[in-house]
C-alpha cells in the first residue's frame, strides 16, 4: 500500500514596490541598525547586490556613494543589503 506524504513549505515572496518592508536588526559597517524604527520620519532606500567583490557590487555601491549627499538633502537614507557577512564587507571596503 502506498502512502501519499505531503509536506508544507512556507513561501516567501519577493518584496514589491509599495509593500511595507519587514522589521529587522542588523550589524553593519556603519554600526547597528533597527529597521524601520531607526528611520522614522525619513525616506529610505533598501538596495541589494549579489555579493562583495563582484563588478555589479562595485558599480552599485560607488554610484550610491557618489549620490549620498543628494539623498541626505532629500531626507533619505541608503541601506545596502547583501548575502555576505560583515567581515566580507569590511574587506571589500578596505579594497575600495
């Protein structure tokens, strides 16, 4: 006799523009953050990159770095997200 076994998986959808971002805490190269409570009353942009030491990472981060002052004047914080750990980010920063 065959038994049919079912498993249930939790599915996480990709965030979409206009959808509220989840709350999270993170240790970053700029210090600890508690999102979104640390950014109340401000706009924030969450952007991601595939991994440190990739061409995409360099171009994205350097572009945002050059525009950071303009974002600050518009009361907007930039928050870069990645799958890499803090020590990888520190190593990347020391090379750029």
